[in-house]
């Protein structure tokens, strides 16, 4: 862990993938998932403690602060954690910890209400994932939540390495090797088979509350012109008070999710809301 460097250091790989999607729709679909989380955990009373495991630049800290009083942000890459600290370190309710998801020793048992694990599972070795789930189970309170966001394939597990030249399929042991010994600009990506992932999560002591496939592939999504620059959009507000154009995006997402087989083909990512127990 000491010298772990997330190999996508300047974000070129992710942003080139996102470029093939409509940025506005991309952000709105994630906001839809987060809004469903708020509806499920309840908006009247804030939770006590949330943890953001693999916080990166802390992109989702504001969301976690909206549902909980305290946020503990964790990352294995100290450079990325420092970036998150630059943005959110002045908040008295945000605490930072440089560690991996599998080593949460400073966090007492049954002390956390909500864990956000967003797009980290697909970049870690299998044993790291298992140990991380064990740690989540240990630190969560009874009835605690995990929001598990990841990428998946169409019903077949795949391992890829994403480079500046594009993504190429690799063998599972090459994936494991790259996660343990990162190579600059070669990002290992595991695309889960959702059915297997769900069994694994169950075996590790979590029950599924709901699941949403999101980030609908461009061929299956409507062109909805919401006007203005994508950067001027406030996705959370737009989802809460949807315009006609935003409703088109939500309806498409919900229609696709009504048929799981189709959803697996048509969406890049999946959100699983889990409960300990
Ligand atoms: C794709 S980024 C996701 C960032 C953020 N969660 C988000 O959704 O924007 C993956 C992050 O996970 C971190 N990471 C990778 N392996 C980790 C591990 N074993 N424990 C904790 N963080 C890890 C990386 O350093 C990186 O910041």
C-alpha cells in the first residue's frame, strides 16, 4: 500500500470513455441513483457516520455530507487523497485516512452507518475485494448500508487493461498482477458478472435492497437537449425537479431497468444498494 499509485493519475482514461457518452446524461443518471439512495435511507434524519472508500478526488463527499453528519474519506493513493483534502479538508466534518479498503483497523467495529464504494471494486485484486467486504461487515452498524457502484459485462466476467491506446482484454492473472503492481497509465479493469457479484456479496453477509443499471450506452439513450453547457447543470437539482427533457432520460433509464437482461446489455455500470445482514 505504501507506494500505491492509481494508474489513471491524470484521469485521461476515464474522461476518454465518458466522452463517448453524453456528459449531461451521464451525470443525471448517477444523480438519479444517488436520489434513490436518499429516498431509501430517508431524508428526514441524517445518518451519523459515512465512509467513502476509494474517495479519489472526493467527488462524492458532498453527497455523503448531505446524508450524514460525518464523512471519513479513504484512499490508497496518497496523491489523490491529498487532492481530496485540498477540496474538502476545511470542512470540520470530513476526516481523511490513507489506507486501503481492506485495512480499516483504526475504525472501530459497528461504528459506521453508510459506506460508499464507488468504482473501486473493478480495480482491485480479488483477495483485496474479499478482505474489503470483510472489513465493511466489521465496521458497519447493524442495518448499515453499502452503496456498491461498479462496472459489469453483459453476463460474462471480463478483465481488461485500459491504456491510452484503448482497452484490451487480458487474463485474470494478468489483471491480478496489474492491480498488485500498478504500471503507469495501464489501468486494470474487472467487468463483473452481476449474478456472480451478487452471490459473492450475499456470501460476505450483505443483502441486496435494490439494483439499478445506469450509464446507458449511447445507442440506447434518447438525445435529450437540456440546453446550456453541461457544466452549468446541477444534476441533483435537475433530478429532484425534472424538466420535460430530464423526465425523458429518467423514463428511459427506468424502462431499460424493467428488463434485467436488456439492462445488462444496455448499461455500462450498475449500482447495488446493500444492507448488512
Ligand atoms: C475510479 S476511482 C473512483 C473515485 C471515486 N470513488 C469516484 O467515484 O469518483 C478509484 C479510486 O480507488 C482508489 N483505490 C484503488 N484501490 C484501492 C484500495 N484497495 N483501497 C482504497 N482505495 C483504492 C484509487 O486510488 C482511486 O482513487
